[in-house]
C-alpha cells in the first residue's frame, strides 16, 4: 500500500524523485493500492474530481492517522510538515503506519537560506496555508532519523522570485532545469546546506 500524506487537491507540483519533472505524484504513482489524505475536506473533494486512477482520498489529520500499525510500504510527503503544529507528532505517526523497510519520499521547506527564512517568517504562509513550524534541515533530519535510515539526501536552493512566480502560476518550466544546475554548483562549492530551501530525502523505515 502507498500513502500520499497531505495530497492537497491532487494538483500539479514538482515530483521530487526527479526535480526536473512536473506533475502530480498521485496521478503518476497512485492507483487502487494508494490512499491520499489531507486535513482540508475541500482539497479531498477536488482531488476526487481531478484524479480517477482508483486512488482513495480521505480527510484525516496527519497527527492522528486512521490506519493500523505497519500498513504502508511507501509514503510520499511534499511540503506538508511545516504546515503542521507539532510536526514531530506527524513524523512519529507517519513512522507508525509504515512497515519496517518501507520507503519514504519526503520534501520539506527549511530555514537554512537566510533570504527564504526572512520572507517566510514575515509572510508566514504559502498560498492559502499558514506556516506553523519553522526548522533547519539538520533539525528536521534529527527527528526523521529517530525512525528512518536516510538513504539519500538532497539540499535544494530556490530564489524568492521562483516562489513568487509559482504563487501566480507563472514560473517557466525551464527554471526547474536551471535550479538543478545551481544545486550542482552549490554542492561543488560546499554551500548546498547553507543555501538549502528544500530538503529532499529518501528514507527507509527502521525495523
């Protein structure tokens, strides 16, 4: 079984396994063996209308998931934890419902890059959703590593102009390829963690 934790309205975003690809994770990887959950009932309604591949959508609080222990083999989380008060509880709950050896794909927004941190603390929301938790990449990884082995970690930079264009749906697709090149350069210079705006992790549930 697969879980899309915080599936939103099923719309399109960057699929984090391949940063250059734009699409809906649930539309691409979902199906009858997939459950998408979101705390916003309106999002669930829209997701059901938008995606018709057999994925089950249900309203649920990420801190109190309505599933038995060790239920999911794969979980996908894209930019959800920073919208949750007490995100540590959500990570713990996510770990509870995943099988030992299960694979977690998670992307989170962090406070490492000073300009991004400055903007997020002033605006305190992304589109219509309030930002409830602020954390650095190493803080988030420390919480995650209590329950998961981190198999792959990527530190991704993103300038504020790209976020501004994304809000008004005017960001050109070519910017994704440009950002990949910038990530590679920052890594060579040893600055990838300092400029991290988004943390991309593939992790394995501990036994």
